[in-house]
């Protein structure tokens, strides 16, 4: 997402090649059919079209970073607070570009700056170790006031136990997140659940399968990971790794759940299974366990005793936090 000097140069060359091909085709057609010489006008347009996103991103990251966004990141996102200054600068750019390109829409609930920045942070954390990454398939994130069901309904029904989902079919390019679950994931650094990271880990897996792995990820590690997951999913219950049982739903949920552990409780994950931690470190190209000592231990985005942000009038610990801690997310579909 970030435009480096190398990426800018590569994009410029690609745009020039595209413009040259359009000019060549227009010239050939114009030689055969003189009125078609007018198509030469498409050459500069094709150059602009190829450069537009790159140039916009370069403009976006040159803009001052909002002080309000900075305070939200420092208050809620322990991952960001633990980064050095160069890392923070890069994280800010990822947030700026994401919020410029992806719509975040509230469905029967307010979406304030805190929610917007936390969604962007959820997107930035899993890909932070990659030099060049795109969420090609994501265009909008819908924020629901609570958990929802398979029909994307959220009216307090008994079957509404989904906290996050990557949409398919008519919702292709859309992610849905429960607002209370998103807030709860960033409220306590010591937890093991973060629905934002979970769902964006699903997107990382989908993007990798469709567009290829980032160059930082060795193929040998991918093969090792595939074999490890197949072996773990085939184990009897009593011999399985000490992670959430939901991870054993399928290989996709195994990856997303372990990503949550890796980015929220890496010290615990490494202590329980050093080999697993090592694979995730190589897959995400990040060493979160070494970052953990720098993370603020008691930094909380929402106090347990403050009024719940959903507007129920109850304390957060007796309302949305309780729901987020007792409800398991369902598979992304």
C-alpha cells in the first residue's frame, strides 16, 4: 500500500509502457483507417490512468497525520505504541492510505474516528512486515452494532453469534465487523482475541492465494505451515495445541485464530509452541514476541466500568465486553 521510490519508479515505467502500446495501436489503426488517428488521444489518458492511484497515495502520505488519530493509536493500539519512530511513521502511512481508499460504514450505529482508526489499524497490523501489499478485494467495511447471523441480520436474535465476516457473492469486497467486538479486541493488550486482526488475517490468506505470496515469505515456510496445519487438524482432541478450539474448525480458521495469538499474545504462543511461533514469524515477517516487552501493559481503550459505547446505559463489562468474551466468531464466508 505504501508507495516507495522503487514502487513509484516501477509504476511510472508500467504507465509509460501502457501509454506506448496504446499509441502504437492507435497509430496502426489510424494508418489503416485515418479517422482513427483520434485514438492517439487515449495515450496520455492511459498514462494518467496507470499513475492515478500511485500519485494519490504519494499525496495522501505527505499530508499531516491527524493529532486525533495519533492519540487513538497511542491509547488503543499497543502494537503501534511499541514501534520505534520509523515504524510509527510507516504505520501512520498505512492508516492514511487505508482510510482514504476503503469506506467504513455504520449500520444502525455511529462510526466515529476511533472506530475508523481501529479498523485501519486492524488492516495494518498483519501486513506491517510486508514490503509491498494490497488488499485488492476490499472496498468497504460495515460496522454492526452487535453480533449478527448468517443472513447478516443483527436484531438481538438467538442465532446472532458472528462477530466478523469477509463477505462473498453480493457482499464480495465487503467486510463486516461487530462494533463491540472490535473495541474489545483493542481494549486489553493481554487478551487473545481481536476480531479485526482475525478478519484481516482471512483477507491476507485470500490475497496470497489469488495474487501470490509477498516476496518476504519463503516457499519452504509455506510448505512447512501447510503440513503443520494438516497434522494438527487430524489430531485427536486431547493432543491438540493449547489454543482456542475454534481454530480447529478448518485450516482457514486455524490461520486466523493463530494470527490473533501471534499479534496479541506472542509470548504465550512462543512458550507453548516455539515451532509454531517461528513459522508465524516467518509467514508474517514480524517478530512480535520481541516487540511485546515494549508494549504498554495496562493501556486500555475502554475502561470496564465506563458506560458501554453501544448506548445501552449499562457498564461496558456487563454489556458488550461480556458478549465479545463469551461469543465465538463464526467462519468467514
